[in-house]
C-alpha cells in the first residue's frame, strides 16, 4: 500500500514556475514507477510525465521542454518542476504510483493516487 500526498500548487502568472512535490509513504517507494497527471475543469484526466525506477523519464508533448520530473528515493518523493507555465496548464495535478515496471501514459495503469493539488496560471 502506498499513500501519496501532493504539495506545491498555487497561483502563478504566465511564464512563471512552480515545483510540485509528491511524498509517498511506504518502504517500497523505490520499486514504483511514478506518474503525473492533470485534469482541467470539464476535461478528462491527461498524462503529463512519468519516471521509471531507473530515472528514465517520459513527457507529454504539451509539456516537453518545459516540465521536468525527478525523484529522490531517499526522501520517498517525486517532483515536477514546471517552467514557462501557460494558462492552459491550469488544472488539478495528481501524482500516481505504478507497481509494475515500465512507464504508462494511461491513468488506468496506476494503482495509487494522491488527492491532487491545484495549479492556476493567470494570463
């Protein structure tokens, strides 16, 4: 069982930056692949970024070059550094843990979810 708690969301102007954190409970954090998803009002939850056990990363085209996902297994934490934010990045951001090896861009491929943190980018 893994519990995930996101933090770091907030209100930022377009072009600004935020860093989201996702703290995980449990001693087996290092064995999970982690993902970030987001959901804007009236839209489906969409994949943002993922990081494998080996620290290999994968990004949605919409955030590639602007967002960076990383993990610190010693701290049981995964991060999402978001730069050059745009109003269309406004959403609730969720982190998720996947017990199977490999990356997955589908939300159904993840076993555990955090409660989400709101990110609002003003124009």
